[in-house]
């Protein structure tokens, strides 16, 4: 934070607003990436002809961790069955 922002309320407000905007954009970008990755997991399963139970669909779509979703996508590609994919989630 610039030193002037410590003493000037208007400058402090501007710096804070700028930080909130940058932080919000970064969070939105990460959320967009996780949604896309979750959809990819579900699409691979559907393309392979696997029926995805609703609780599992909700779990995949709720996941906010890209590393986890990457692992799940690998499992969706390689699992020999839906049961094996379900086991790979834990």
C-alpha cells in the first residue's frame, strides 16, 4: 500500500477498491477454470457412456480444487467402469 494511502482517505479508498477488483477478478478466473474442468470430467464420463448419478455430478461440480479436478479427469479418461471412477474419487 502506498504511504499516501495511510494518510489520505480518498487515496486509501482508491487503493482498496483497486485491490478488491484485482482480487475479485482472480477469484472469478479460478472459479471459471474449475467449472470448465468439472464439466470436462462429466463430459468424458458421458462420452464414454457412463451414467453419472446425481450426487456424484453435484460433487464434481462443487469441487473448487483444480488439482483434484485434474486427477478426476485422468480417472474419467482411464477408469474401466463408473464404479472404478467412483473409487478413484476418494
